[in-house]
C-alpha cells in the first residue's frame, strides 16, 4: 500500500503502448490500425499521416518536448453499500459509486463499482488502487509556437500525439501496477493484447460510464495528492489540465468489468445526494 510517484518517465518506454486507432479518428479517418494503412480509399492519407506522426514522435522522444509524470497508489478498502471506504494513513475516505437501474433478466444484476470490493461486513481485507498520469506538460507552449507560425497541422499533430502518449502511459502504468500488486505477476502480454484489455481488472475513470460523477475526481486527487505529484490541476468544471491527462481507479477483482450506469431514478439520485452531502440540483450539473 501507499503512494508512488513517477517524476519523468522516459517517453520511449511509452511508445510500444500507443493505440494508433484513435489517432486516425482525430483526423476523421475511421478504421482500425494497422488495417487502415492498406484501406483502398483512406490508406494513402493514413500512411502519410502515420509517417508524419512517427517523425514528430521521434522528435518528442529525443528532444524531450513533453514531460510525463504520474502518481499511483494502493489503499486498504471495503465496500459499504454502494460506497467504497478507503483507509489511507489511518483515515477514512469515502468513494461514492452509482448503481445501474435497468430492467434486466434476474440473472444479470444491476452493477455498481462497489460490487467489485469486498464488503465491510465480510471481514475480508481488500484494496483499491488509484492513478493519475499526464503527457501534457510542455505541450501547450509548443502548440502555441506552432500556431504563431500558422502551422495548424503540426499543432494538431502534437496535441493528438500527446493524447496518445497519455493513454499509453495509463496502459503502461496499469501493467506495472498489476505486477506490483501481484495479481498480474504471471502476465506475458504483448502490447496488442494489452490494448485488447486481455488482463484481469479494470481502471474506470470518474466522469465515464461506470462512474458518471466527475466530482469523484476530487476524492482521487486528494488520495494521491495528485496536483503536487504531477502538476495536473482540476478546472472549475472538473476537467484536467493539461488536457493530455488521465486518472482513474484500479479494481483487481477477477470478475470486474466495464459497464455503463445509464439512466438512474430520482430515488437513487436523492440517495446519492444525501450520501455525497450535496443536492439533486447540484448533481444534475455534472
């Protein structure tokens, strides 16, 4: 347990973890990589973009255009209803989760992330991990320089590559966390298998379908002291700055999986407002 910092990860370590498919979507070229490179209509444009991206990526790595920083930690945890109680340094921090309320077959339960942590009543000791990474430090200044030279192409290219490196960092760190936590020690996965998520556990992010409430980013940042560790800040709307930054939680349960909470009823919304010490009106903002 405890928190670990990564102050300046060599960017070359992240390159094998890059998922190129979303990069092409940024340029409105829909199709999976590497197949898109041979697409009869989009292939030529895709190959040209990929070559330019690799050339810039070489510069980013060799000239250290970007600083990659991260922080991650593991905390004793148990679930308490639909909440998760974490115990960093002897204190108790409550993470709130939401439960699906869909009409389903009885064999398909409505899920909440808290289901993947051992209940307090079980007497079992469980753990939850958390992380925050950025590959955005240094990007804004260089993008501004490109735009000053009216070079929008390279400005967009750099932002797109920084986003890919941030996602690669999240994938790299999740693999490292599984090794250190022990439940991934036997993994022998290729980068392609990692991108297919062929491993145990999940890393859902606040503000995404399994945990739609962006406000839980504040809990995560407090647990990790993420701003001090990485330079990532939360804006008033709870976006992360710099933009090429990612945060989330590590669940190790072998049955843990991603899901979408989807629409919830006024009953759960009122209960969630009570649990989080806020109002229904405030919650609907997020």
